[in-house]
C-alpha cells in the first residue's frame, strides 16, 4: 500500500489469498472531493479482497451516515447508508514485468474510491427531509410563494 493513501492496494505486491481492510470515509475525505453532493459524514467500510492467480473478487460493505443538501429547504439532511456489493474482475490481473496487466491497465485498486462509489449509488435522486423536518423559515417562504389559483393560460387552452 502507498504511504500517501493507505487505501490504495497494489495487487502485484499482495500474496495470493484473502485480505481484509477497514476503511473510514470521514469529513476530510468528503471535503477533498470536487463536485460531490455529499457535504460530510462518516462511513465505515469493510473490504474483503480475494486475490487469485488470474483474477480477484471484492466484497465491500458500507455502513454510516452522510449529509447532503435538502432540495426543498437547502439545509443539510442525513442519509443512512447500509449496503454490500460484490465486484469481480473481468480481465486477468497477472502483471508482467512492467507492472501492467495483460489488458494494459495498472494493478492498483483505490479501495476508498470504490467504497465512495457504493455510497453515492445509495443516495436517492431527490433529497428531501421527511414532512415537518424542513427548515421552518424556508417552509414559510415556500408557502408564501405557492400559487393556489388556477393558471388562466392553462384554462384558456381548454
């Protein structure tokens, strides 16, 4: 593993067999990402890597809470994350003397990025607090701007 990022695993340096890694994605991790919808949070991940002669299998379990912006009131809101995914390599990962696999790709895996990807697919497309949990001031503003009268242009088309 690299000193710079201890969640990057170099497959060519690991012995064949099963390896386990505990990863924590925290506020610093989420802050370091550009254009992430996640404001902050804490997610614990357990990664099991089964490295075989010609391929590998990953099991990644993620559990924790992340915070995103509510689409309605714009306040942070928590989202619970609880998922487990299996990832299988499709190509041979046996490196040659240059450290490249037969398909020309490198032999490193960024486990923190894989865990992050699982977190992001567990975030709903619409981020809204449960009814009654939004910022009360914003709810009043939204209510003041609701249009309760029928649109005359829509009625004229009928």
